[in-house]
């Protein structure tokens, strides 16, 4: 989900340009967190694409790692390596972890996919878990979360809170994951407010506080009174607070950056999955699986609602959340129309996972294009 | 929103986006003029950003926070000076190491400051003037560091080209052996220039964590230090051009965001590429005339000076 092959983010580019930085980053970022062991603890390794302090994607994975430590105590020993560039460096780090006696390794970014598969072939006794990818092996499982379910719920809140009927959406890079999120958000929005539109601005980066801020300011200048984002920094929430408009947190609860603006957040919650999978290795029941969990699995959670939300808005959001959890409502169920009004998914139909995983077009109500 | 307000918003955003680039570039420009290539700008900016933020959280005193940023970045720059000027290590390798060190150090120090809100550096609000259409927000509604960046650019331009001390710095950068032979303390002068570069990077970092995006998150410079380095070459080592270059870079970023919001059908990838394309274009243009670039590029840039006593 992070950087798909072929899309070079600015961060990746910087790492490449600064010749030699890659290797040294590895050295500087090999922060090993010590968790002292009794006899023969299970060693669990993590590699993150960003810094653990990004307050977004990598931060939430690290919360999951800490949950494993809290759950198993001395029975596990965890290690993490942060800010690992996708590519050759990732493979070296994975090799290092596998050779260093780790029994279970979580590779937490889309771009680690090929490195994970290659390393797994060399270490058949080590179990690998790769986030958001689609390549599996006997010792490689994949997992991801249906964040679009959460986006439908916040879309409903946005639709009821907007006065200008313009919602600003700060998007990162044009991959199906992001496009699907925008569509689910728009479907939620239009289910309560058919007049409202979503204005999308791409910043072509997962994480650039400055650029995210400017995108937020631009959207505000162009009439948006609710902002939402698929980038990792809390900068847009800060802008919303400053301008007196609303925003939603991304990946983690960002309310301290905008106590009045922050309506709620879609939280990535890996605790349960990480604990389950670690336990499976301990019990010897681990096998290669493909998990795509939604609101019902707890992998996607809606954080606390801001008290300023009127009760009817909270009720509408909660109803949708419960309906999605119960499987009664699919955020991207038909009828789905594209931007020119052509029906793509007919009424009564629900796109299958394959269609969701390759979504590259916008539904009606989205202003802006998917960059080609 | 009427047209004038939209243009004002565009200009204000451009200046805001350009300011950290300009501050860091002006500092690096002076360092390079003395013949030292410090590739550690990104690292020094991060150290400045975290120092400013930590001080702001601890004391709530923003001028003190800015000062702390400058001092902290100067300390890191001093380390660079000791390595390259006294111990004569390779400047390129040391500079890269400095960036990596700065990223790590700032992340380590900043761990406890993630997610803490602060009162940010507020823009000026001069009754009457700041409310004027267009020129109000652009000229009278910026925060103090924006004015500082313009003032420092003018000051550095004047200092380098109109004062004796500036001439000495340039002489040291052009030919350190000759400067040494006529009795100038080459190493001491270079130390001062490296420290100045550090202080300016610190200011740029402080601008990011106090004004631009008032928070601390790891690696928040997101590559701006590298752009500042490119700007120095782009500007052919001239302060005024560095400032204009920063506005150009900032402007293209902002214009592409506005264009997207207005539904202009240009690939955002191409628009994101524009600043870098512009750098390459200018590099090609200025290097067509060899003497032109040779006149401005410090001849001893990156070379190690070993005085023989």
C-alpha cells in the first residue's frame, strides 16, 4: 500500500539522490529495542517504511509491536528497524533480521513485497507477514485492512457537517487503495448529501507536512469547509483548526492537533492481528493466510467522536458503522456511477475484492482526476 | 472568493513555501563562497527544527526558541568544521554523514515532543495595512521570519560584494593558498562561514517547526535541505538569485496545487516535476557559457586546505 513499484515518492527520491545515504540510513536506523528474555523467547522483527514518530502509518504498526510485548512479556523479544527505503535496502534488513534468529517478521509496507518474497525463499523456517501486498508463499502471509469502510463512515459525517457542500481531500499517490478510499468516502458523503462534491488534490507523497499544509490551505481557499486526507502527517488537521473548519485524523487519533476541528479519525489498529499471529507461531498453528479485515475485525476503528458533533450525526455514523460490521451495508455497493454519470456497478451488485483491489476510476461526485 | 483574494492567497502561500528554502540556501551560499561544501543542510535544519520546538514547549518563548535553533544548528555545524577543517576529512562524505546524524539526533531528541501542540509564530497584523487588498496580506501579513529571510538576503549580498570582509571570504574560496600566503587565517574564516551556514539552517528549521507546520514530526523537512543545496547552484552563488529561485520553486509547488483544485487537466506528476526541470534547465543554460559559471563558482569549493608552515 505504501509505495507501489514505479511510483517514486519524494522521500524515496531523496534517499536515492543522496548517494550512499541508503546504506548509512540502515546503520543509523537500526534501532534495536531491547526486551530482555527469560528462556528462549520468540523473536519478532518489524521493518517500517517511515519513522516510528510519523504519528501515522509506521507509528500505528509500532503500537502493534508494543502490544505484542505487553501481551507476551518475557516470552517474546521484538526488534524494529525504521525508515527503511523500499528496494535493495529492505532486502538487506530482512536478511539481517532473518539471519539474526527472528522467528516471525512483519514487513509493513507495500514496497517491501518482492524483498520479502526473496528473503522468505532463503529462510524457509522463518515466518513472514507482509502488509498490503498480494504475493504469498508457504512462509509468507499477507494482511491489510479495509480502510475504505471507515472512509464511508466519515463521509457521512462530512456530508452532514458541510455548509459549502465542498469537501477537500488531500490524496497521496494514485494507487487503487487511495482511489478506493476516495470513492467510498464520496459514496458515504452522497448517501446523506447528494449535492456535495469532493475536491481532490494529489501531493504525490505519503508524508510531507509542508506540502500537505499547502494542499489544505488551497482546498480551503477554494471553498472546502471539511478536509480529509490520505497522507500521514497531522498538518491538514492543524490548518483546519486555524481556519475554523473541520477535518478527520488519518491512521491515528490526531485530535490534539485540532481539538475543535478534529471530528474523528480512522484508526489503523494492528494490535489484535499482531497478537494473534504471534500466538499462532508460538502454538505452531501459523500458516500462510490472506487477511483483509474491516471494521468488524477491529483492524479499522473509528476513534472518539468530537463532542461538538450533533447527536443525529453521531447516530447516522454509528448506524452505518454497525451496518457495515454486520455485513448489511457495503460502502461500494451499486449503483456506482463514474464521473460522467455512466453506471459501472449496477444496482444490487457489489464489486468483488479483485475489482476493489484494482479500482482506478472515480465515482460521481469526485472533482479531479486520477493521474495517469 | 474574488480574484484578488485568490491571487493574494497564492502569493502568500508561495512566499511561505519559499522562506525555509531561502534561509537555508543563503547560509549554504556563504559557506560555499568560503570554499566549503556542506551537504549536511538537511540534518542541520532538522536539528534546528527540533531545538526550536523543544524550547518552545519548555519555555513558551518563541524568540528564545529561534535562538536555540540557531545555536543547536551551529553546534552541529561546528562538528562539521572540526571534521573537515581541522581534521581534514572529506567534505562530501562528512556532509552526508552530518545529514544522517541530524536525522537520527533530531528523531531521538524529538521522541517526547510528538503530538504536543504549541502556540505558533503568528503573522504580523498591522491595523489598516494588513487589511489592504492584495498587498496587505502579501507585504504586511507575514510572520517575522519571512521578513528576516529577505533582510538577510540583502545583508549577505551587500556583505559579500561590498565589504572588505566579504572580499576576504571570496578570496579564501577562490584560492586558499594565495589567501594564506598574504596572511589571512583561512581555517578561521572558513569556521565562521560554516557556523553562519549552520545558524541559517537552524533558522530554516525553526521556521518549519514554529511557523510553517507548528509541530514536531520526524523528518519534517522532507527533503527541503537538498532543494536548498540545489538552489545555491541554481543561483550561481548569488544571494538575490537564491531568493528569487526559492520563490520560483515555492511558486511552482503552490500553483500546481491550486491548478489541481481548479480542475486544470495537467498531470500532477508533471507539475511536481517542474521545479526540478527548471533547475536542470538553468544549469544547462548557465553552463553553456563556461566563463559565466567559472566566475561565480568558488574555485576551491570542496577542496581541503593544508597550510604549510
